[in-house]
């Protein structure tokens, strides 16, 4: 089962420092595998349900990165933290944080000196946390 969370605002951070802004039309979904085990000759209902692997994936249409960080992002050698603010950054609003996300393939545009807009970025992370601002 996938639970979508649409992020109106978001950032990309590295080591607690924001290096990318302006995540637009982003979303993140998470899945958890469930395995049912039945016993032979049973009643047809599972005798045990075990939780399996978890997956945290997302995508944003575009974001702005400093040109100095785009090379590491393109090479996929650095793991970032993607932070979504579904209802904005005001106090008490929810925050969805996906950790350890290498960024996959993307296209980018250079619109201003030193600023790169990456587009169609997909990512996967190893952990997800929910908190409030």
C-alpha cells in the first residue's frame, strides 16, 4: 500500500545544510511488504503475518541547486536528505523527511549564474520520519 504525501515546499540538505530549494510538485510514497504464512490443513486464514522490506521513494518536478553541488548529485556519490513541508513551514505544520537519498538521473537547466534547476528528479531513501515544524 502506498501513501502519497504531496509537498508544496521542500528542500534538499546535506549534513544539515540546505543546498537546494524550491521543490515543486513533489511527492513521496512508502511501501512495506507483508508476507502471509498459512499452515497446511488450516482454516484458510494466515497463522502469521510478517513485515518485510520497506521502500521510501519520491519524485519532484524541479528544484534549484547551487552549481557547485550539481556534479556530486549527478554522479550519485553523495546521499542527501529530502525534506517536504506539505502545508508550509509555519509552526505546527507537518514535516516529512527522507534520509540517505542518492539522486538519480535528471536533466538540468542553467538559468542564472551559479544556480542550476534540476528537473524530473527521482530518489529513494533508507529512512522516513514524520515530525512537525
